[in-house]
């Protein structure tokens, strides 16, 4: 048995956008659900960037929704091996949309993927919080800390 490779630490910001008892999630349009799962907005914290700034930026870039921070929910580490030789230091936040007139479903995406890959498209939608156990890859790690009234 060979030793596992050294893991690179990558700082991430994860946003739980909660509105009317529902959580903002997305699924990829061009990749199977079995590969990408159900996700919440999240992304890499840039060098010198504060996690609070990164989460607001990532939510807007990925979904087009402007948000405000309700509360910080803590930090967890998630080892993404064998997908990548990385450990994600995830900073979790509960957020609230600034606009209450929101669609039930809409398209989002990134023309310039953070990993340098092809453009990505996804469908954003609101999932009832009681069904949020379906989040993939440890993204639901801090859901129990979400306050239902904001």
C-alpha cells in the first residue's frame, strides 16, 4: 500500500443563503448529478481576501444574488482526496438575499472556471431546509447551525 500524497491547504468560503425556510442550491447542467451532486455557492478565498468578502463575492458570481451576512458559522476542514490532493479549510456563513423578489429557478455559471477548465453552467433553485441533507462533499457540515429566523 502506498502512502497518500501531501495535501495542499486551500481556503474556501461557503454560503448558506436562506430565504423563507429554503436554501439556495444549484446543480450542474452539463455534468451528471452523480459526479457533481447538489451544491451551495462556495469558492476559493483569494490571497489577502477576508472570508466575509469572499463569500459575498462568490455567491454573487455564481448565482447573481446580492447577499448580506447574517452570521459566521465556523470553520471545518474537508479532505477532498482522491479527487484532488487538497484539504479545504471551509469558512461557513449564513446569508440572506438583499432582494426578496427572487425567482424559484434560474441559470448561473462561470465563463472562466477557477481550475482553468471549460465554462460551467448550472441551475440555481431553492431547496426546503429540511431536505438539505442531499448536499454533496461535506457542504452540509454546518447546516445544523443555521438559524431559521433571520
